[in-house]
C-alpha cells in the first residue's frame, strides 16, 4: 500500500455543515475504493493568489490516506465533478 496526500480546496461561500459534508464524501470515496484514511488536516480559510471562479478565498483540507495505486485516479475522477470543490491535487508521499 502506498501513502497519499489529497489537497482539497472547498468554496468559502457555503455553510460549515455543507463543507463538512464535502469532506465526508471525499473520505467515503477513499474508503469505498479500498483506501484507508489516516488523517484529515484542516488549514481553514486562506486567501488565493488569484481569483478562482470569482472567489478570493477558500477552505483548505489535506486528507492523508493509504491505498493501492488505482485508488487516487478513481477518487480524482469523482472529485472533479463535485460541487463546491474548487481545486484538488493528489500526490504520493515518499516512504
């Protein structure tokens, strides 16, 4: 199993409950495809270097998980079409 870090930027215009729901959906996707979520690091609201979809800030989350090499692709496919997710990036961490 490989270790991965998934960075997710969520819209700052939605309520706290909706934001938490987005992260829960991401965690559920990871476990659905056989991954194991080890940690979720919430950085809070940060200002962007440039506007994204006419927004100047968003909430940053870093989800750490372990999985096979096929899981990040499956998760990214589904995050791409999720509402309120402005940006995402999944990288493999070195052992």
